């Protein structure tokens, strides 16, 4: 679906949002502060008091004619927000819309310290400093092309919309690397509020989602992990099912090769434990050219079709 095309109307029964999870803290002993809100408005305020931190934000949509028994919860990757599911950098429909059109109620999370979840600027809440990802790092890490090819010489056959790389970079947000446990806790809170459901997760969000699924065997039936950066083998063989999806250019550098080996080993470990799982390597399935950003690549619509079919059979 292109930005210029006219899709058929999408009718929603309802939509909404909520915050979930988090913890309360009390700040004391801080001096009064004076700040300028605008060039014309200066205020003195007291930073001491009660705050809620480490909450997640979830937006949800219900189609007028749902076809799926369970909703899907979309979990973004590291340095990204739930916006990564809304559209592609070149304006095509994202998986949020595609799964709604396939009859799935869809929930999208902005996890702890991302997007509309917000973050606490008070010092000492999280260890370390926020980390930002530059476009050069994304080019290499997401396997758009060789390092020397940045910004306009991608791998041959690359499906990512390279001409819109700058637009994609506008979606990057700072991230803390010390909030994993808080993110798992917030995701568990969201799952227990929404469930039963299926999870579709990406990259760093894959590790978080798999860990959360292991803690919620009654609520999570299936997990679709798009190139997860980490894993949990503690899934319930009797109730849960996993699909791991890998793109192309998997051995383009030592880091990518090592990560690919871990993902293949994860699938083998699940099989050894009796967890029903599948591993899709897109190039081997006749769809070469996919990057790490599978849901944004050209051909992501066909992949969404396949994933929807797999979930409906789970």
C-alpha cells in the first residue's frame, strides 16, 4: 500500500489508550528551582514530592469486524517507539494497520522511558546515561549496507527504503541500557491487563517479550519474534508457540554472523525443550533482501500476511 493509493475504508469499533505498570517514588531534600517556561514566564517550583516512574503507554484499536480470537500486542525495538509499527519511512501502511485490516484487535506499547510512556528526568532513577543511535550505526547494525556504503550504497537487492533513511532516523529516541527489568515488568503488567493475546516483537523488544511471555503462560499463546536480540527458554511447552523471523545478509559482518548463530541456537533450544517453534529465514524462503527492519521493508505486507496466517493457526 503506497502513500498515494486509496485503500478501502477501515472501520473501527473503538480505540483508546492507557498507562500501565510503574512504581511510586518520593523525592526529598532538593532545593527550590527557578526556570523559564517561555521568554515571558518564569516560575519557581519545588521538585520534592511523589512521582510515578517506569510506566508504559499502550494504545489500542478494535476493528468493527474482528476475525482473530486473540489481539496482538506489538513490541518495539531498542531506541525506537511504538511508532515503528504505524507506518514505513516511505509512507506505506505499517503492521498496526495491516493487522487491523486482517481482523486483529491491535495493541501497541511504548515501553518504559520511550515515546508517550515518558521518562523521569530526576537524577539517580536509572543507572548510566541515555544512549542515542546515529544514522551510521543504524546503517550497519540494521544491515542496510556495508559500512563503507553509507548512506546511499546498500546491499544489492536491499528491500529497506534507503531513499528515506533520514526519515527513518527521525524516529530514533534515546534509550537507557539499565531499564531492562523495568521494561519486562511493565510489559508483564500490560499483558495481564490485555490478555489472552499474541505478541509480535522486534529486536531488543524480542528479548523483553519472550521473557514476559515466560512469566505469563496463561495470557500469551504465541510469540512472533522479528530478529530478537535475546531470548528466554523458560516458555511453556504445553501452551506456548514461537515463530522467529530472520531477514537477509545474515553473515555480512562478524557481529551479524554471531547474532544469527544465537538466533538459530535459540530455535534449537526451544525444540529440545519441546516448545513448538518455527524459524523462518526469509532469503531461504525465496524473499531475499530483507533487512533487520522487516516490518518496514518492501514486501513487509506479504510477510504480515504470512504471520497473520501463522497466528490464526496457533
